[in-house]
C-alpha cells in the first residue's frame, strides 16, 4: 500500500511549476502543503497562503514528511537537504551540482537517519538513467557510459551543423528559448555535464569522484575552422561526457567535445534532447533518449521519484556497498584534434605520436595523443580562446601508463 505524502516544495520556477502542472487534477495520494520561494512579491496563480520565504516553515512542519528541492543555489540546496534528511524527512532533488559535490556525505546521512534521497531529475531530465543503473544494471559489468547530458550545448551545436548558424547567434537563440543561462559557461563549458557525469559514475561503478578531479572542456572556443574540419571528415561535434573502464579495476571520467561519426547513436540527437549510451558486458550497447531540460520533462522525473517514495523506495548504492576495488585514474592517453596558435601549447600538453598536422595563415591543428593527466594539469590553458580540443574517440596506452595503472590497482587493494 502506498502512504500519503505531505510535501514541502522548495522552488517554484520552471521545474517547480512544471511539477505542479503534472500533479494537479491527478489522484496521486499526495499533497503540496507549503512552497518556499525567494521573492514574495512575485505574482503567482496559486493561493498566496501556500507560499513562504521561511525555509523552516517547511523543514520544521510536523505534517510534512517529504521535501522536494528544486532551487538553483547549490549551497542553499545542500543545507535544505541535509536538515531534511537528519530530521527524518525523505527528499527528492534535481540539483546536480549539490548532489555531485556532496554525494558521499548524503549517502551516509541516509544510512544514519533511515531516510531516502532520490534525484532522477538531476541527470538528463526525463531519461530514467539513475534508476536503471541502480536496478537493471546492478549486477552488470559496465564497460562505459557516455552520451549528451546538456541540452543547451547540444542545441547550439545542432544549429551550427544543421543550419550553418554562427556560434554567437545560436547561443543567443538558446538563451532566448530558456535553454541557456544569461551566463552560459556552466552549460557550454561542460560544468553541468560534469556534475551529471559524477552522479552517473557513482551509480554505474560505485565510485564517488570529486567533480574537481574530472576534466571538463567545453565548446565555447569552437571556431568556423573547427566546424569546417569536422564537416570535411563527415563528422559532427558533440559535447560528450564519458566514464569508461580501462582495465579490471580502473575507471576514467571526463567531458570533452568529440568528433562523432554517422554510425554513432548520438550523431542524430539534436537540439535540447539528451541521450545516454550504456556499453555493458552482457546486455551489450543500449541507448536512452529523451528531453533533457524543461519544466514538464524534468518535472516528470521528479514526480517519478515522489511516487517511488510512496512505497519507501531507496537507492541501495549496490556497487558502492560491494567495495569492488575500482579506482579513478587519469593514466590514459586520448587521441585528440588540437587547434592552437602558439607552439608552446604542444609542448605544455606534451602532444605525442602526431599523425596529422596542418598550418596556414588562418589556423593550425594537429591530430595526436595526449595524456588525460596532462590535460588536467593544463586545464587553464585549454580555456584560452585560441585553443580548441576534441576527442577523436580513440584511446592509447603506453607501457608506463599500463604499469602505473597496475600499481594503482594494487594500492587500492592494500
């Protein structure tokens, strides 16, 4: 039997209103008791008595047993979720930055206080990837997960490659449509995708990786010459987060633009749509596709979590609990396209095994190998406007890297 949920809702923006739209008129055995907002003077189409600016009215309310957190501020969201969990209230959240930064602690809080935190809406909107990683793939050996996790950057790239639109024009259009923020670097710089990747990696491999250790390079430096090169090779460029096992005990994780071939599942994922590709040992390759942003798609994912709480559902974090001895490593070489202006860029990044090089008065590029470790060490250099880097999809391993990876695995076991 389902129990009745008395909900305290934090945030009534795009997702909060989308959730309310979905809930109203349905008999779901739940009730929104109170809604916490930031601006009390803003006109709203619901009874004013529902709203408050005092967080404690929800967190200390004796009847509210479920908190739904849908605000933008990651720090404030963390304080809300932490107090709710320690007060015996279950929580649904869609705040990917907050969850990625504090996931290990939040898991321990759930265990200590017997509460449940669900966050399907934090990763790829309407796509049910977290629950699938938890349940369907709980005993599966996963070779890798990747995809398109950010609708804003994908919308921009779609307009560039399909309609020959200028980057700045496509960005402005994405902002006008509400797909990108007024300061879009969180989207186009790969930060949003990185937080989502950190969460997905935790459920896929049981690894809680500090997001600061995950490389994220975005599309903000994309030039016409980069687009021209990709077209000449019959590629599209997509911003692709990737988590991948490179040995029996090591996982790599990064966000980079990638040259995508026409036979890749993600090649035809366009505009604000997201996708996740799961490569499994036994189930082989599987593909999830859906809208990654917007009030109703994300609201639907939030509602799915709320509905699961009626039956006391909890993430079991099975792969984390199994202590499977996996470790995160940056000892791998990626084959990349690097467009640059100054020769010292090649030296600092230590580009090796260059198999293609081009230079004229307009631009210079190489195709070669670079270690993930060197990319992380020089992430500031990769933000310079005269530098653009994209993964070709290929990996290489030097003898020293394989030796280091083996040593890391041994150290993890001891």
